[in-house]
């Protein structure tokens, strides 16, 4: 999880808890990043957390019942959530805060509701509700609850899944079974509700004799034995009852109602129940009730097979139902053999119970799996997760484990076929949305246009609930393997892993883990070699460093000399083709001419200044930052220098590394240093003009010496800041990144090292701290205003000098009055000095210079003080070198110590 994502989640949590004040999200980010650990779910930890929460709960039975209900639906995040809640229960301080917070929020919501709604009270009645009315009300409420929790009909579910698939793949419609498959319930193999007879058969035969009744029983099977026993004035013998009941049970075991045993209709995902004739002997009923669960299991399995074998439920469920059909064939063969024995008169009720017992365990396991998959609406990876967990849970029961292993192997075949195509060729062929990796339609060209476009992160994503639990640890490598191969394929090169072997499910994870590791290593090497050698990634990064990080000094001297006048204009008055031409000229006249990628460098005039751009870059999708992103460019007219930046053309697949986000960060660093370089040039121009002014003896202008000293302090500040950014931040960080790239094993490592390089540069150059950036921008503004003021003064003195010299040349004195040459210069210089003194005293330049000095000193002290705080509290030790460079002779030390003492006194108060 990235730092920005943590920042966003913490902000959302603080907003939900209505916590205000304090340090905000920033105070928790470093703590979370240092102390967070991956949670690995184990059976022991999940069970202990469940027990702890049950003990803490006021209604442990309800909690355990809800836990079992959610667990039966195969919710993957249930155990981590329970573990987190158990940890919260141990922390009394956090628990007390959450309880108090919940109480305050409920009170505030209650107050809001009372202010906006009208309260109603139930009218008092004099009569009480009778027990019968209470029972009716309870039944109605139960029906409403049952209907709200009832699952959707199978037809509706199939239609929803079909529409979802067709929407995702409009060119490949989902195949469907013909309607007659669903319109003929007799094809299902489950119980059917028979129509009731029109009249009671007992009334129609009430006058017949005993022998006639027996003959009629043979002719008309619809006459029930219970009626026959009544008409025979007694009960049948126990052996006769067993004979009839065995025949009924053999029918019930294959989904057909018997005469004395009938199936109850089911609603939704309920288990099948049966009605047994109450007049049967108790011993017979006892054995019947022992055998009937097998019929219930058969009904559950049959309904599951018929429903999940539809195309809409995916290939994994289809393969699972095929395996279940195979097992059910063996079951039906057993029932057929029992029927053969029954026809020969060799099957008693006790023998039926004996023969059916070995099958009962198998049917129970199959029914349990079918019921759990049905409740959890499992498809694809979630189906395999449930089967894998069941296989491991039956450790110690070899027969049950072997059965689950057979089902898991059969169901995993289509899933592993998709996996093999992905990790061996980088192709996803997942028509029913079952695979853990999901593909999204994104244009890779946008990666150079939109700053917030996340092609690499969003083109292929992991869907958590589709990850089989036995592949959870390898999910990230599976995603990366296919992505690497897919990038190479999109560049027109066909790649196939040379170590490709069939991936098979096994309880020993090492087998398919090794296959995935081999595929991952191959894909990483292929893409990395492709980018580093064929696409020359490092050379591209060096080229960007030359221009965006101002690595080529002679190029920037030529470029700034050529474009100085053009960039002084308002941005709307600048002609971009002219700037492009001047850029081309500067490239050809400098050492940058040897760069093979120089033609990819372009001019970009930004619609906003660097501070607005910084806020757009650091947006973390909160409401405040969304407002900044969506805001219109500022109405203040920008100059060319404020809007100027470089841009760089990067083509696929290098745009994965040098994407728009990375280029925007490069642009921020460039604009920051370019502006500093511009201020330095202006201060150097002031120094040159001050050199010319030294020939005049401005004895009364004491402010002139102060202006020289202030100019030198400003120049020292700007030059040291530039030296710090270029030689103490960017160069060392660049060398670290370059060494890391040599040892990178995959493209994700390259992305990580490159992003880390840019983040560290931005942070150490004070571009990620709004407070430091605000002070720095004010210092630059003071320097700009000072240079403008000094340039105006120098220009006025120079114009006045030219005017005086012109007047002297136009009106020369008489020959006798002309003094010697050295003596002539003195009154001229004295006259100019007096005039300049008059100009400056009239304009109040002395007070102006004093104000500049005061503002610059205050802001510089504020900057040094803040840097001292951040370097001490936040361990930003690199920034402390700025203090050492700017306060190299201890000029500001005493004042900084005084400010620190005052700050400590305020904190203590």
C-alpha cells in the first residue's frame, strides 16, 4: 500500500470517527508504515479470536450463530476481521474511545433527527392482544423475514449472470440451454409433487370383500396401505410392513415419492424433509428415519448439479458438477443392485440399512459441499478455496479427504488452464469471470496524457474473492508474471515460457509453486532485458537528467541567454514555435548535441504555477484535494518564466517507467531549479551594475553599502540552495538509483527505485512540505523585487549620467576657462553624485532597502528555524546541511537559539 493510499484511508477513518484537531493523518502515517505487519490467517488464531469475541459479547449465542452463517458463505475476510476485533477488545483505551465516540455520534444523530422530523406515539388502547393474535403476528413477521432472506429464483440468477457476461463480452454471448430443459421438471431427477387424488379410495371400496380388496390393490396402486390396513380391521404384519417400506425407500433414494414416505416441498436452499406414515411400527420407523438422510443428501446434490451445470455458473462449477455426476452414477448403481435384491426377496430393511451405511458418509460430504457452495454463491476461485479448505479439514479421515481431493482436482482443471495461458504467454481467456486476474479496457497511449492514469496498476487487477486460498501467497507473482509477458506481446514479440509444464492441483503446494516461480523468473528477465538493452532505459533516464535536473550547464547558459527576452513576456504573448527554434539552436550549440535522444525534448507552457502543480500532484482523492484538481487555472496572468517547463516524448513500453506521473515530478523539480537559476542571474546582473556604480563617490548614500551587502546575502542564499539541491540531493540520490537499477530483478523493482528517487528528491528539495515551500517562495519574491528595484535605480543613474555628459558636450566653456583633464573629471563626478543623492533621497530608497533587508532576514530566519525543527523532530537529516551552509559563520546562530528558547517557553506554558 502506498503512502498516499494510507493517507487517504486514515483521513476517511478520522472523518468517520469525527475526530478533529491534532496532527491529522500525517501524525499516523509513519507509525503505520513502521509497525504494520502482514496478517496470515491460521485455524488457531481464527478460533482463539472467535472465542475471545464470544466471551466479550453480551449475546455469545447470537454472535456464534452469525459467525457460522457468514462462514458458510465462504467470506474470505471474515477471519482477519474477527482477529482485528479481538485485538481491539484487548486495548481498553481504544475500546473506551470507540464506545464514547459511538455514544456521541448517536446523540448527535438523534438530535439532528429530532430537529428535522416529527415524533409519533402509539395510541393507548384499553384492550390487550390475545394469544391467538400474538401467534398470528409472529407468523406474519416470520414470513416477512423469511421472504427477505430468501435467495433469488434460479431463473433470475441465471439471467443476471448472463447479462453480466454479455455486457463484459458483447462479441461472445453466453451459450444457454434451451427452455425445455427447465420447463420439464421430470428431467431433473429430484422429487416431484404429485397431484392429489380426486376422491378418497376408501369410500369407494367400503363394501368390497377382503379378497376383492387384495385384487383391487394389485390393480390400483393408488390405494394406500394405510387405508388397506383400516379396511382389513387391523395392522399388517411386521414383515409385510418392512416389505412395503423397503420398496418405498428404494424409490425415495432415487428422488421418487413412495406410498408411505413422501417428500416435503423445499423453499430456496432448505434441506429436503419427508413425511412417514405414522401407523408404521416404531422399529420400522426408527430404521426409516436413519436411512432418510441419504435421500435428503441425494435431493440436495441433484438440485445443485442441475443448477450449477448451467453455462452461467462458469467452467469450475461445471467441472465440479461433472465430477459429482460420476460419483452419483456409482450411487445409482448401488441403488439398482439393491432393487435387484429386493425383487428376489433377498433385501430386508436391516440389510438395506447395512448396505447403505458406507454410502451415507460420501453423500453427506457431497451434500455439505453442495450446500456451502450454494449458500456462498461460489464461482471460480471461491469454489476452489472452499474445496481446498474442506480437503485440509478432513485430515485424519482418509476416505473423506480422498473424496474432496478428487473433487478439487477435477474442478481445478479449467482454472489451471486459464492460469497456464496467463503465466506462460500473458494471455487471459476467462469467458465466465472466474480467474483471479481481471482485465480492464484501458488505452496505453493515455499514460502520457493523463497524470492520474494508472495503466500499469489498473489494466490488470487482482480480484480478491476469486483467488483460491492455496494460491493466495502467489497471487502477486501470478499477476506480475502475466503483466510482464503481456507488455512484451503488445510490442509485437511472441513469448512463451520454455519451462512450461502442466499445472496440477496437489496437497503439496511446492509442485505448482515451483512452476509459478519459474514462469515469474522467465517473464521478469524477458521484460527487463527488453527495456534495458533493446529500449535503452538507463540512457533515456540519463537524457532526462541532462535537461530536467539541469545536468548540462553550458546548454542552460546558451538557452537562457537566447530566450531571456522571450520568457519575460506574458505567457499569452509567447510564440511556442519561436521557443522551439531557440531550444533547437541551444541544443546544437552545446554539449547536449551529443545526446541521441535530444529530439524528444519539447517546450511546455503550463497553465498554472509550480505551487498549484504541486498541489495537483499530491492529490489523494479527498474532497479538498478534488476541489484543487478540478479548479480552473488562475486568473492572474503568468509570465513565460513562471509557466515555462520542458516536456519529453516517451513511447511504449518505456512509458511504463517514464509515465506522466514521473514526468510531472521531473517538471516540478525542473521548474523549481529553473526559477532559482533565473533569480541568480538577476542578482548577478545587479552585481554587474553595482560594479559600474562604484566609480561614483556617493558619500551621503549610506544605504548603498547596505544594498551591496543585502545583494550578496541574497546571492549567497540562492547559490547555496542550488548547490544543496543539485550536489547534496539529486546527484547522490541519482547514483543510488543507478546502482539499484543494475541489481533490479524485475520491472516492479525498476518502478519502485525510480519512484523512490523522485520522491526523495521532491521531499529533500522542500517541495512536499507546504510550510517550507511557502517561506521559500516568499524569499524568492523578495529577491525578485529587490533586483527590480536595484535595476530601476541603476538605470536612472545611467540615464542621468548620459544626460549630464550630453549637456556638457553641447555647451563647452571658453578656452581660458578649460581646466586640466584630471581636474575636469572631479566636478563632473561630484555633480553626478549630488544628483544621484538627490534622486535617492527623494524616492526614499534608504527606507526601501532597509525594508528589503528586514523582510529577507525575517523570512530566512523563519526558514532556518523550520528546517531545524524538521531535521530534529522528523529525522530529515539531509535538510540540516542547508543550515550549515547558510549559517557557516554563526551569523544567525544567536537569533535561532533565542527563537528556540521562546518556542520552548510557549510550549511549556
